[in-house]
C-alpha cells in the first residue's frame, strides 16, 4: 500500500490573457503548494474499489465517476496493472480554487506509479495529467512553478518553503466554469517577476458570484504580520502568507472567533 498527499494548490498570481479557439483560456500563473491536503491510498486488490472518507466526503457522495477513478483508468490504459483498491481522505473543500480534485487525480497517478516502480517524472504521466484537467499537471509536479497555456506548460521556479500560510473558505462552492464565463475579456498584462506585484483576474467575477470572498480577503488583510493576501484560482478559498508562525496562528484564531463555521487551514508553503 502506498499513500500520497494531494497537496492544496495556491495561485500566488493568476493572469488571464485571452480566450482560446479551443474554448480554454490562455493563462499565466504562479503555482505554489502547501504541505497539507487530501490523502490518497492505493494497493493491489482482487476487485477494483474506491472509497471516500473525511470531512468533505459527503460532497462526493453518489459520484460514480470522478477525477480519481478517471486517473486510475487512464493509468491502466497506458501502463496496465490493476485492479486496485483506492481510498481518498477528503480534507479539502470541494470547488474551492485550491485544486482539490486536480490534486487528488495527481496523487492517484503518483501512487499508482510508485506501486508499479514507475518514475513519477515520466512524461507519459504528465500527458495523462493534461487530459484530466488544466491544473492536474501542476499538481502532479507538486512544486512552485510558473504555468502557461491552460496552466499545463510548467516552468519550475524557486519557492518559499516553510512560509506560514492561512487558507480560509467561507463555506461557498464556486463553479470554475461560471467564474470564467463572467471574466470581462480584458488582458491586463503579463505575469511580473514578483507574484506580489501580480493579481488574480478571476477575483472580480468570483466576488460577483460569492460576495463573501471580499469579506475573507478584508479579514485576512487586516491581520497583523500578513504579507501577500489573495484569492486562489477561481475561489472561494483565499489565503494569507505570514511573517511568522505565531502571526499565522493568531490570525486563524481571530478569524475563527468571528466566523466559527468557515473552513480554515494553518499550514506552510511546500518546496
């Protein structure tokens, strides 16, 4: 049996440069990952099975097909093997802009690759990942990178491992497709060298759908010791990077005191 952490994804900056003829959007983004996330376990079995547990398992209840099962099927088609027993501990909120489903699919590919002694950097794995979703290749890489194209053209860059981070979601699921449909189509320029000087072009349409995102951002920005504050992906999860672990923990406590029903995660940036 092998276990992989499906690390939560953050977009430190996300610039939408235009709509493409294939229906996707041309993106430039700084991907970063945190140390925590969902967990995928896989082991050989006589009969294929898939189980979801964890605090957000209910959001996937009744799904006969999802990104984990699609990833397993695509792996089997390319490399053979199976059947497998796969379990997913769903700790991240669904449809929240932090790559939950994409990270789960990527973790499944890594787990199956390890079971079959396959290099997790094998280009064929990345080719599979690109068919599963725009963020899946970045989640398969699992480290700080600049993403271009749909997000699948990746350039690894130095990260800030160990930086304290607080992720906050107001309990709102936001449809990525709806957010992109509301993007105003204006190209506001390329990604800067420093993500702090960038922006998230999806914030405005996401806030129109879920106004609570604005309250999350305001609360994070008001906390002592905070640095970069931004919405991740298409929302509704927002994050703050902090100077110290103590400041991050204090911010978490302060926000929970005001909104005890919001989801929050104190963590650190990964490599």
